[in-house]
C-alpha cells in the first residue's frame, strides 16, 4: 500500500496534510497516512497525462483491451489484502466487497471486449460522388476519438466499482484518454492498492507513463484544482448533489468549458398500482430500501400510491418488514451523521407521520431504517420532502386521487429510475402517470425494484437533472464510454493515412454505416 | 408575411418594440413591422410546447417524417416570395438563396428518411437470463427519446439553412421535441414566411398545437428569457462566441441546467505543406476566403506554412487572386461595421503586414477582401491574432521551422475544421503537426478547403471549444439529432406496452443491438 500520490509510474509525497483510513465498525483509524496532493503534484500529473495522450490516443483498440484486462488481473492479484482493506475502510461485508470486486473486474473486461470488437466507434463513411452536380461530393469518414486527460472523482458508496478502477476510469481509458483519479477520502488505502494495480498493468502492457495518476486530498482543494486545470478535457463524478454542482459549475465557468458528467441525487419514485398493495411487494420494497444500508443511488426513497384501505394495510406490512431489518453500519461517520441529521430534519417537517422505525443499535455509525408517510397535498407544498436522504429511508405519499398523483409526478425533479409495480391490466387506467414518469427518469422498471444496476449495453444510469448533469449519457454499461469521446470527420483523407477503422478494406471487420447502410463489407 | 409572433397555431402581437427588415444593398428599410415577443407571449409559447410534448413525444417516426416532408413542401410552395424577401434581407444573390433553400428542404427530407428507417434510435436489447446466479438477469431495452421543448436561435449567415426551418429546428423536431425559434433580427420577414410554412405543415399533418412557435425580438431579452424558462429542456445556437457564451452560461447557471449546443467562432487553420505552395492552391484559397463574402463559419482565417522562398511567391499569388475578387455586400450593416472595425484593429497589431487588399467599393456595406501576414513568433505572443474576424480576411503565419509550427498548433483553440494541403509523401515529415491539428478540430480535410459543408451522416460540424460548446455533437448531418434526445431504459417492461422500436417482433425492421449483436431479427 503506497502512502503517496501515484503520478504516472512514479510516486510523490510532498504534501503535509494527510488522509487516513477509518473503520466505521470499530471507529479505529487504520494504518497508512496518505499525503494530499500539492498544486505542483497536480500540475505534474496533468502535464504527464497531456504528454501521454499524444501516444495513448493512437494505440489500437486491441492493445488498449490488453491493458484493461491486465488491470482486471492485477486487481485480482491483490487478493485478500484488497478485500480486507476495503471491508475495513467501508464497513461493508466481505461477500459484498467480493461481489463488487467481481463487478469491477467485469466492467474492465466488458470494455476490453468492446475495444476488441470496435463497432462502438460509430465508423460512418460517405463515399465520393465526383460527378455530382452542381458540386462534386467529397469522401468523408467519421469516427469517435478520445478527448484528452479525464479527471475521475471516486464515490464513497462503491469503493471499487465506482472508484479508482471503476466504471468512469474504465470507460475513460477505454476511450483512449489518460485518467487522473481523485481518491475518495473514505477509502484511501483501497484506492492506493487499486491504483498500484493499474500502474503495474500499464507498465506490463507497455502503456505510456502518465496515462494514469492517483491523487489523494480533499475535493475542495485537489478536486477543484483538477477541474480548473486547462489541460483536463472532461470529468466523471459520482456523489452528492452539492459537491457535484460545485464542480459542474467550475467546469462550465472555465475559459474553455469541459463536459462534466455528474451522477448525483435521486429518490427513485416507485408507483404502486392498486394490485401491488400486498405483502409480497412490501417485502420486496423493504429489502430494496435497506439494501447496502440504503446507500445506493438507486435507493427507492419515494413511494407513490392512491389512498385506499389496502394502502393502509400495505404500509403496516411494509413497516413491519422494514423495522425487522438490522440497519447495519454506514460507510463512514460522516455519512452516518448526515443520515441522522437529514432524517431528523425530514421527520420534523409538518404533516409527516413516522410509520415504522427499526430499533437503534448501540454500536457506532448504525442506521435506523425508517418509513414515513405524508399526504399528497403536503408533499406538493414542501419541496424539502423530495430531497434525497442517503440511507435506509423511504417516504410514502398517499395521493388523494390520480389527478393528485399526476401533479406530483409532473412536479418531480429528474430521477435515475422510476418503478411501476402492479398488473399490466392496470396500465391503461394509469396511462398519464406512467407517461409522466417516463419523462422524468433514465430507467423505468416494471414489477421490480430500482436497486441492482445491470452492467450491460442497454443500461441507462443517468437521468434528467439532478439525477445526472447530462441525461444524454449513462455512467454504467458500455455506452458510458460515449461521455469521453468525440467524433472527428476525415475529408478526402488518403486511405493509407486513415486509422484501420476507416480504411477501405475494413481490416478490423467492424460494423460501419457506409453510404447510409450498415455493413461489414469493404469499400 | 405575418407581422406577429407565431405561438403554436395562433398569432400574437402584444409587444410595442419592433424589428424591421433592412436591405444591405439599398440600405432601405423593408416592409413589415415584427413585434418583439413579450414575457407573456414567451411563457405562452413554452407552456403550449410543454403540453404539446406529451402527445408529440409519442408520435411515430413515420408520422413525424410526414410532417418534416410537409414543411419542405410548404417552403417550396412559398415560391419566389420567399426567395425575393430573403435576397432583400440578406443581400445574398438569388442563386445562393435558391441553393440554400434546396439545402434546407434537403435537410428536412434527410431527417424524414432517418425517421422512416428508425435505426438511428440506437435500440439496444439485453434479454433476460432468469437462471443466472447469484441473481437473475432482467430484460432491459433502451432507446433514444425526446427531451422536451427546444429553443432554437437562428443564424445571421444562413437565413434559411440555419434559421427558422434550418438544421437545428429539423433535428429537434425529428427527435420528437417541440421547437421555439428566436427569429434573427436581420431577416424577420424570411423568418415569418418560413414560420408560417411550418405551421401550415403541422396543421395539415395533424400535429399538436404548440410544437412550433416563432418569436421575434432581441437576443438579450427574448433569447435570454427563453433559456431561463424552466420548461425549455435544450437549445441550439449558431452565432458569435460572445452571444453564444452568454446564453451558454445562462443555460448552465439554471437550477436545472440544460444542454446548450452553441456553434461559435472558428478560424479554421489551413496547413500548407511545401508542395502546396503553388498558383493552384492560391486560387483555391482565395475562392474559399471570399466565398459568401467570407461569412461562413468554416472560412479559412488562418494559413500556416514554414518560411521559404516559395512561400513568398505563394503569398504574392494569393494576394493577387484575392485582391481581384469583388468583396460583395455583407449581410447587414451591423456585420459590415464589425468586420471593418475588427479588421482595422487586427491590421494595427504589432508585426502585421498587409499583403494584399481588394479595392474598396463606394457602395454601402461592402467588404474589402484582405490578406495579412505575421511571423510565427509574433502570432504566438499575441492571442488577439487568433480571434475570428467574420468576413473575407485571412492571416498567413510564416513559421520559422516545424517546431514553431507545432507550438502554434499546440496553442490553438478548438476549431470546426483544419485543412492540410500538400502531397501524401509529405505526411511523414509533418506527422506531429498533423496529429496536433487532429486533436484541435472536428473535421480534418486533405487537399480541400474548409468551406462547403456536406450534409450527410459522416459530417462533423462542431469541434473543441470555442468552435462549439460540446465537441461530442455536430450541428450538421443526421447525427445532429443526437443533441436533442436521451436514452431511456425499460426494465422487464411488458412487450405490448413497449414502443414498436423495442418490441420482440421488431415490426419496424430496424437495426438493433440484441445481446451485443447487431441484427434486424425478431426476438
């Protein structure tokens, strides 16, 4: 575990303020002091990335795939050391961390496969028509190319899958961009271990020095300096709406603004149709609300239903299921403290009823799963009730009728997900509500809970603001790579000087749109 | 020609300040007084668009195609009335306006064809694996959906192709979004005529009231109000860097920021390799610099070459060709005045040599085609020399050697295009320069000039900032539609409730990525 910043293939520890690991279960400080990056170190990392970009941007997809697969191998090679440190720094159980490691490695390999195949580059060719009148049509060929050094902000709640070698890093590297990771302060040791695995993989596969750096330190100093650096060309972030918005604003206020993809707050509304008001749904929802101690961005924080006697019984069932679940330890003292104070503030709002609450454990940093309810009218009147509370909490909104339900859906902010639970036969009588929900979310689910984000080409993890800063992109799945690439068109460019993806012969045998037809044929 | 704002299918003229057309050739004020939209009218247009969105977002691709084709027909039906008004308001010759009308109609039809086919929606399906361990894999299906009401800012230099029914409007409507156009003050009559054609087409093809509105008025009042309106979900802009940046900042400073695609300044560097320094290149470049009185965003404003005796002869040739070309009348008095003052300021910079200048006509609003030169060192020292001057002007930078050339390319801002003129055999000795240029542009051209933007799937019209506000998108070609759509994933959604694009049977017979394979097969 290197107690320094990783700047390309070198280490550097010039700073005099330090991050340390904290075990939320034992409240012990963990071994290792990780020095915050100085301005000089930040500049060095970005300069090195800028130089490395010239070479890295031209490396073939197959070679980049070898690199990504090597990162996956080196992460597995870290063995139990990584699992133990990650469990200690996050309070998460071993099974979860091993599962998350599997997902992290799987993501790297998924992008490796994408690069090996190559059709993702959207190669588009319009051949020349020299006899066209009044002017000849030139040969134009377009494909996606990398943008330059990308800053990645690691997340607290996925110390592996959304952190140092997580989805943002994997997709940015896959796109051909050097990456500089701002380590999350809650798991510096995990970050250092994974960072060293990336460096080892880069060296083994002959990647240029500087395509990866890992910087420790605070978001307000190191994070903001990175975003302001003129050679950073894009950024990926997962975290709170407050932090995300500060960085988003900085990215846009630059002389040369850059794309800043932030995945932020979401309360993931669940719409219960009348037939869903049963014990099975209650159990399903209680599990989803408390999964990972409620610390998922897809946590169902809002349950919408039209008032009825069945709803009363349902809430009792849900409350019973929820309060029987052990809250578990939260990721850090900071997160546990925020949850408690945000929960207290929410429960003190006018018109809120506490429906059920699990017992509070005496152990430190524990969460108390909580279910509350409110009338539709009160919910509409108080925007605070629609704010995300990061932890095992959900609010049932009892709507007087469908019209009130529709007003609520119309007023909701953008969300990562929306779920509809019920029977297909009920769709027609809730048509408008479902349509309104579709316009607010990135993913809409039928008869399922929002937690559990599949990593695949069809996933959309990102929604209208504030769920994400740009609903046109996803941070999970193969399409996440599109955040960090841009198209370039080559006009009348000599065949020999084109990259393989655009050459007449199509040597990589990829799908291309040639004269408006999808084909793998050569020209 | 309706002297009012078009708000959906109605007209409204509540404002008491007016825009009038101006003929830059005769300096006459043209008939027609177009009232600026009031705040009430702006809100009304946006509210109507928001209501229309619910229906419009669900209309089939085929039906939207009928609408786009009907707009094309109605524009042609305006006949000579449109051509005459447009020529009068822009000072552009009839042949150019007829050509531009062809392009405008062609763009609408191109998006019509795209919608008729449907593969552009990126339908992506991952089928369920219910026996997967440890958890079953759900069925997920993703496609692009519209975002909501889009504001479009018309451009001065393409009164048809980048204005009321131009590329932004066509691509936003094609994507399924209602559009509100802010008419350009330099051609209000043209805007009114084209706007009425759109309304007629919408009515004829049964589109909902509110999917199109046309507002007159100033950018600083009407334009800014539109961008600040919370129900506007995206915007497209073509114009100056100053105006673009103001609106971009407003779009990003909103509580809920929206994508704002601005296509702004570019000086479109042309790199002359030694073999290109001949009379033929001089003629080609002189034509490109003065085409459309230099009022194209792809105008070649910067010519880069390494110093040599051939370069001296070349500049004489280029100067001779350029100064023999009649500058022509500029689009408006405002543009002619800006060109003259910006040119004067540029020519007064230290170290600038005027190489050639056409004679100045006594007629009003005329431009004087001008060629200047400067040393590489001076250019590097003075960022003002890299600013766009909108008109028939170009600056030759005489680089001492390749290393200075590379420094200049490294320092350049983002550009729409870059051109390399020479022989393929020279590529290897200018490898770094060409690579550096590629990283700065959206389109790179070999042995051609940047003017003349082909409308096709492979076109990339957009580059790193400030050429455009987001280099990941284009404002010309079929891919322009991607600016105004976002992906939505449907998880375990009943087949019957899915739109045709995602149904098992693939009734539209479109290309889809099913379990990571491109296919038109059903599931």
